[in-house]
C-alpha cells in the first residue's frame, strides 16, 4: 500500500492520498499533536512514502509481473518434468512421485542442472500428480541451496552439506514474478520467479502462492472401451491425461491404432496393457527401442492364426525369444466380423535383459504386414514413434541421416541415369562425331560414373554401419554391392583391353579382342539395366524411410524419373538399331569407324 501524507506549515491539517493520485482519499480531523514544521516554503512541506508488499492474488489468472510470491514445494529439474519419468528411476512418473527424486539426479547430472528448475505446487487429488508451479530463474541459487541440504555420503557427489536429504528436495522459495510464461499447459507456460531466496521447507509462507497449472485427467466417458476422447494422430501432441487411470489411444497411421493403459507403474511388478487394432487382415507388431532403430529392439509380433509373442529384432532379422522369456499375459489375436485384426497383451514394464518400458517417453516402432498374415518383411508399413505412455502424448520421429541418403541417391542418379547412358550413346553415335572425340566422351563419362558409384557405395556402407543395421540384407543393398564389383571389373577390363590391328595392316581381330568386345558390351548393358532398376528401388526406399510413401512428392519424382529413363532408353534403341544393324561400320583400334590413312588415328594409350 503506497500513500502520501501532507501537513501544512502550521501542523494544523493533514491530508492522506494515494501515491501519484491528486484525489484526496481521507481528510482526517484536526490533530493537535502533529509536530509543527518550521521550514515550510511550499504548500507541501513534508512527504513520507511507505511501500508494503501486497499479498499475491488468490487466482493465478490475476498474477502480474512484479508480484511477490512465496511457495513451498518439491524442487524439480525441467528435464525430468519434460521426460515424464525420473532419469535415474525411469519406472517412476515425475509428477506423481517427486519425493523419490534423488539429490544426485537433481544436482549432479549436467543435463538436469542445465535444463533449469521449477518449484512444484500441491498434489492434485483428482490425478495424483503434483501441479506445475513456478519456474526459477537463478539456477545457481537453487543448486547451491540444494547441495547445502544434501551430503556426499548420501550419493550426491557435488553436495557440500551434512544434511539428511537423499531424495525429494523440498524448499520454501520467495521471489518476484518476472514473466508470466507463454500460456501453455507446460513448464514454459508457468510464471518465472526472479531474485529468489530459498529457505528450509519448514519455514511457512505467510500468504501461500496461488495454484498454477494442474494437468487434468478426463474420465473417458463417452469413449468406446473407456478410451480417452480426441485420439491424436501420429505426429500430433495428445491432450495430457493419466494413462494409469484411463485407456489412452494413439493413431499410429491411418487404419492402425494403439490403445494402452499402465498398471501400477510405480511398483516393481508394474505392467502395461496394449491393444493394436488394424483395419485389415495382417500380422501386427509393436516394439520398444533404445534409439528409434530396429536393431536390438524388443518386439511383440502376432499373426491372426497365432498369439502375440516376444521377439528380439534386428534390421531384417527377427529372433523369437525362449519359452522362459515369453512372459506376456492376456495375449490374444482376434479377427473381428468387420474385418479388423486385433492384438492384445499385457507386458511387464521392467524385465531382465529387456529394454525398460517407462511411464514416460518411450522410443517405439510399429509395423504391420499390409495384406500379409505371415510374419515377415514389413516393407514400408512401419515407422518409429515416440509415445509418452504416462500422458498419451505422441510424436513421430524422423529417420536420421536424410541428407546423407539424399546425397547417395543423387550420386547414383548422376552416375547411372546420366553419365553411363551418355557413355553408351557416345559409342553408338560415334559416326556422328569427328575423330576420337566419341572415345574421349566415352572414357570421361565412364570414369566419372565409376567415381560417383564409389562415392555412393562408401556413403551407403558408412551410414548403414552408423545406423546399426546389417549390410547386404535387402535386395537393394545386394544389387548395389554386385554393381560395385562388376563396375570395378569393367573399368579394369577396359583399361587392359586387347588392341585392334592397325587400319592398314590387313589383319583381322584376334579372338581375345572379339571376346573382349562381347563381354564389354554385354556387361555394360547389364549394368545399365541394373542401374535403372536400382534407382527406382532407391526412390521407394527413400520415401519409405522418410514417411513419404504414396505422397505427391514420391509420385512426382517417380514419374519424372521414368520419363527421363524412357528418353535415355529410346536414344539407345534408336541408335543401336540404326547404326549397329543398318549401318555396320568398320572399326579401328579405338573402336572408331575406319578412316583414310591420312586422318588422325586415336591414340590408343589414352
């Protein structure tokens, strides 16, 4: 409360008004005991201003920048809040049990410290989760206070105090609101406190701060089988709910849905119940991964004529686990009357020699057989996805190394879609070119195509290894290896070619030369045809890897590719028929049409 008190020179009258306001608030009666001011040369001879902090508003919507806040609560790092589960205890939901958050994780781990801190509000009895509180600007102050409350003996390697705290750091925080947040129901949407002071949680606030965002939990009413309404598509953020109270639902892709519910996630024997629904008749699969890749992931696969079982997955290879490791319960497959395939099972969250399933964000993979009921290669019917199993939020995951695979494809197209056909056409249409020009074009185009083939091959080998996938498994990889080997032999065979007899010698081609010509042309034709197929397969693989299957972009690239290849093939066929069959030339040593002896002959050493 800020007021201005004015007294006249004689001390006979006093006016009280709001600071900066010319309106009189209360004219008090004459007071004889007001001291006389002797040095008064102005109308106002004495002014006293006193500022007293007003209590914060009762509702968070009335908070303003500059309000002073006092709140007692658990201190939590932003990383573990956004993660959904505690980093050092992934089976524990962060906002359900902040009392189990270790001082070591809170104050020692760089990723937690660097993410910043927040003081949580009270627990919401309707969800069992603590409400989001206030962001804290001075990380150093929080760290210093926390480390003074913990001790090295209790596992906090950077703690300096002799406190008894080992888990669940609580404190009373006082500060001034600097920023009201971005308005979202997340950490960034909470008010930011600055000039913070931290004391022991036993020190009570005179006026508790208003409650901020508490994450709600729909009751699932009106949804089939209790599923949360408003199903998010893959790539969308789901409304945050409690998936241990209701069944959460995620649309993995069109016509393929995942429903799940956590059962006692904070307990050692906690489980997750899952239901996969596919609009069609096919095998179904879901997997948990450490790095969004198939290699080393734990999968659950099932076909309509069997039951869901656990597999260890690698790129293109699956290994069914031993009977002792088949711990799924309530595992069933069903084909409904309306043609849907449904897979249901319940799985332990934590198992020996398995990837832990957390009540938070999980790296997952989905797949299905498309129209195949026999478990096998999924083709493009798969994708990685991140799902917060505690809240139902999901996000699609872009496959890595897109730039590298794009460079691989560009090198391959320039080599086998442009340079190699040009090399062949230069030989076919050589009678239209003067002197040895055709051979120089032929040699340059082939050498450049081979160099780009080497680059494309190296990129593929390097990034398949980087992504942890086995080499030479797919037909595309096998074809690429075969082409690389054959092209290398073709280059060496071309450099060591047997020479033609001189144009004036009258000698005929040797048998070795004839064999070489047949082999050279036949191998070149096979390589070119394989290159055309290989590039088409590469377009499909790239679209599948980066979620572009069936897209307008894939269709456009495919159409443009085949128009280009069609034009190249037409040139080859027209030239081959006309120049090789209708006009059969006589060749010199370099393959040139015969010329008069006075015309310059190709230098065979080129």
